[in-house]
């Protein structure tokens, strides 16, 4: 089931990230989702754009639903 209205975006300032292309210190990474697909009752795949050091690439994240709660405001 596609979840077209489920979106997420975040920015993370990190002290060190090491990849196969090298290490990056004191940088900011941003992620903006483009779609979310429910694969099973508790499994989702979210795709989006990840930007590191000014370079943006598409990525897919595997997500698991660990439960839900009702907040105090309903």
C-alpha cells in the first residue's frame, strides 16, 4: 500500500561519518522523503533524497513499525 501523504524530512549535523569514499567531519546531512510503501503489517520502505556535502542521491530506507500510542491530545 502506497502512503502518498506520509512524508518526513530531517537534517543531522554530525561529527564524523565514514563511507567507502572517505570520512566527513562536522557536516550536515539532510533527508527528504519522496514516497513510503507499506510492504507488510509492520514493514515499510521509504525512498527519498539524501544530501551530503552538497551531493544529493536517491536512497531507500527499510523501516519497521514497533508499535503506536495515543498522545495526551488524542
